[in-house]
C-alpha cells in the first residue's frame, strides 16, 4: 500500500496529536483528520480504523477515488465495520456506480439493520437506477426507524414527485420542512409541485426560501428563471440565468436558455456567445440551434438563420419554433411560397406559435 503525504499546508502533528486528529469525534477539520490519519498509518499501515477515517474524509472532500483506495483496504482488514461499508457505498454513489453502492449499503444494513441512514442512502441509489419500488421501500423503512428523519421524507417526497404522485410528494415535503425548516432543497422541490399545479405565488415563495437558504443552488435559480421566462418576464429570467451560471457553469441548457433570453431582449452579440458556448458543450442540440437561429434572424443574417433552422429541423423534425422562424426568414428573403408552407406547418403543430414570436419581438 502506498501511504499518502500530508495535505498541502497541514501541520505535521506529534504521534499523540495525530491519534487525536485521526480518531477524535469533534472539533477536527478535514485537513487535520487527513494529516493525523496519515501519520498513524505511517506507523501502522494496517490500522483499519485510520484507513476508514481517512477514506471517509477523502470522500467528504470530493476525492472519491482516493476514498475507495482507503476504504477497500479498511474493509479487507475489518469486514465487520458497517460504517466503512456505508462510506464506501457513498463513494461509489459519488462515482455514479449505483450497483456497487447498493451492494455496500446492503452489507452495512446486514451488520447494523437499525440504522435509518443506511436505508435512506440505499433508497437514493435505487432511485438513481429508477427502481421506484425498492427506493420507496427503503425510504419507508428509514422513516419507520426514525419518524423524525427529515431527509428521508424529502427523498421519498422527491421520488413521489418524479413519478407523478403529487399529493403524496407534497405531504412528505411538508413534513420534511416541518422537521427541518432550514433545508433549502425541500422548498425547491415543493416549489416545483406548486408550479406544476399552476400555483405561481406559492411556487415563487418556495423558490425564494430555497435560494435564501441555499444561495448557490443553480437548479433552483434555473427553475425559477424558466417560470419568469414563461410569464414573459425576461429581465427577471435573465437575472436568474446569470445566477445559475455563476453557481454552476457546467450545463449547456442553461447557456442556451440565457442565449434565448438575451436574444429576446436585444442583447444579440451576448446571445451568440451563449449559444456558441452551449453548442461547444452539446453539439448539434436542436434547441440551441433554434435559439441561435432566432438571434441571427434578429440580426438580419437571414442565410445563417435559415441554415441553423435547417439543422435544428434535421435533428428535431417538425419542431414548431424552427418551422415558424424559418418561415419568417424565408418571407424576409422573398420566398413567399416556402414561407407560407413552413408557417402553416408550425401553426398546425402549435396554433399559438405566432403569439410566442410576437413576445420575442419578431412577427
């Protein structure tokens, strides 16, 4: 086994301090834990508890591969350590390996069958595999073991919501919030239920609460931005798309949405930049091609607009927005017959498509 060096900048502790840092239960930060356990392991590379503690700390710091290396060794040395199995399950989950995660959570449950966290996390892994029945059974058992387990109510409510059981979802999310009123994600998922029911005021209130509690929640900024967009409140939508991207710039769809919004607001060069970024991340996406086409249409670059609409329709035949936009571009180029054919096809699919484009500033 290769022993790792101390974390960068960590103080080298004495043997007694190292044991305190590695095995202490409170007042110890992650860098101290790593430093302490590394010193312990230099003296005894087969200290299973030190390996388990260091592995769990690597996992918390987002270093799942290093976590696995330590936890594998810890479990080999002490296969009855339920917590090590549990933490390795989380590390596998972090890597997207649901099957190994479920196997490890199951091993933890066999060793400690009354720990609600083990069932809750296994439920999350089943949910990640869209195994709804097993996920719900595990959430049920977690709540049976701990009726005040707010996170399990949140997870079960989220699973109900994703499978169109809104009433059950709402009841669970209400309970989660009652038990833990400072958990922002519960408000965000409850907001989505209110939004889908058309209760805009309650949805916006819950999104506001979620974002107050979790100000870097990019998904809730994005969801609220979409609500504003659908209400034609493009200025507020843009503010939330900006915040979503600032919090997490890894989603092509958010750049596409901001491209579309900027195009509607007349910020055309910025819109092009967003669409280009989105297409770098998701090449040939028809929705982004459609957004860039709208931008070109507003810029008066009709050939580029038609080329993008053609590409969007090749990827998504019959897409009403691209048909209508291409029809408008053809009309501006003097192709009346082609324009009317595209516009008629778009209206056959969506009778209100003309109204939507009027909101975009193009008729």
